[in-house]
C-alpha cells in the first residue's frame, strides 16, 4: 500500500487550518506556563509555588479526562475548538491584568483547564475526518513535529517576552495568539455536526464510554502501548536537570531531546511505508528506553544530549499504532477515545516524573535515569504482542 505524501496532506485546507492553530496553541501555552511560573515566583519567592504554577496547566487532564470527555462527541468540533481558544485568551488576560491573588490565579488555571482535554479531543478526532487512510498517520506525524518545534520556539520566545515586557506582557502575548487561532479556526473550518448523540449527562456518559473502551482488549492494549513506555521516558527526562546539577546545561539536553523527537517523527512519517511503519513500532519502542541506560556511566553534557536525542527518536513508534487505534473504536465515540488517549498520556507522564524523582532522591539522578530506561525496555518487551501488527484482533467495542 502506497503511503501518503506531505504534499497531499498539506493540500487539504482543513489540515492547514488545524496545523496552524495547533502550532499557535502549543507555542502559546509554552509561553503562558513559563510566564505564570515566573510571575508567581516574583510575587512569592517560593520555588515550590513556581513549580506548581508551571504544572497547573497539565493537572486538569486527570479530572477532565475522567469526567468530561463525552462533550467532544456531543458538541460540534469547530465550536468546541473556537471556545477553547477564547477561554485560553480570557484566562491569560485575567492572569495578566486582574490583580488576582496567587491562590486565585492557580484556581483559575485549574478550573478553566478542566475542559482542555475536551478541546484537544475534538481536534484529534477531526483529523481522521479530513485526512482519511494513511494520510491521517502522516498528518499526526506532522503535528507531532510541529508540537516539538513550537515548544522550543515558545520557550525561546517566552524568555524574550519576559525580558522585554515582563510576565504580564508575555501572558498578553499568549492571549493574542489564542485570539488569532480562534479566528483562523472559525474562518477556515466548515461546520460539522456533533459526532454522537446525548444519552445521559456528560459525566455519566464519559464514565460509561471510558469503561467500555477500557474493557475491550484491543483498545486497552493500544492505549497501554501508547502510555507506558512514555511514562518511563517522562521519568528519565525529569531527572535531567538534577543530573546536571541544576545548571543551564540541562536546557541543551532537553532541546536535543525535542530535536530527536522531531527528527524521528519526520523520518518515520515521511520515509516509512504504512506496513513498515507498523512493523517498526516494537523496535522503536525498545529504542525509547535503551539509550537512557548509558546514564549509569555518568556521561557529560555532549554524550547526554546524544543519548537523549536518540532515545526520543523512538517516540515515532506511536505512528505505527495510530491506524489501528482509529479502526478499533466506533466513529461516534472517536472524540472521547482520542481524549482518553491523551489524558492517560498526560497523567502517566506526571506519575512517571514523580516516581523517578523519588527514586533519584534515593539512588542519585544518573542511576535513576538508567532505571527508567531499563523499565521502558521491559515494558516494551511486555507489550510486544500489541506493538507488533496483527497481535490483537478483537472487535471494536459498541457504544
């Protein structure tokens, strides 16, 4: 089977709109969380509260993913995505200029963030609609590369805006980017009706469909294959800063990791045919863990950057799972399925960072990174039956 090409993917207007708005979202969020962290630290002098502010944007994925995801299928996708950008813009302006106390700022980020998984799910579920077949997998590859690039650009731009305009100016910049994204989405995407009908309240329906998806062996296996190796990766990356003694050198290693991810996604998405891409999922998942074992030898910054880049190139293993995941879930709950996938990934990464962080306190950061890498290899081996194509053939669950 012939794979899609980048030209075919970018020829689709709706994908170009999704791509542009997604880059604005990721870059803007990087600026927002950096600015909020700096703003909280400037007001309180507390490193702990500053770290809490930086992580506050991701914590709501746990609650939103558990209780609200059915909204992604019960409401029109364009309206959901535009609403998400408007909420982000208003939140940033309030954080910048409302003079809120610290507790209110953190509460605002947490409460408005509860719906973030729903907005993300609506975007992810729309991609197979505008890019059918193998073009969807290549489109996911392009968005993953854009995500890594936008994170790097967002952090760099955030530092520049902080230096010139301060935290409030940086937050206002994010609000402006969100407003632009809302206009792009509203003008560039056609109206599509809601994917599924309302059977019960949003919370009850979300819990019901989550249980249905997780009860199906094929869907559960693909979800675990997408989550668990990344848990170990997040744990390893979380130890890079303490491994290098909290010095600015950690930024070099983390930037190399983002670059490795982008290179792997591009190479596998562009040059591997669909069948090969799926066969590569298992060895690439193993690759995700192997390089981190080298940290047991105490490498310097240059080798640490190389090892991190090679490891994160293995993240492209997920491209080989995407077609099977789309085919495994009913179309009418596709939004919730993608939301569950991303929410579980966010939650698992936070848990992995916390667990390996505790381990690093006990055995030192370098060995903890190596342990995380070893655990990643073992998990990939345990999931070999799912990672290899044709390993599971259960029917898709019915809603």
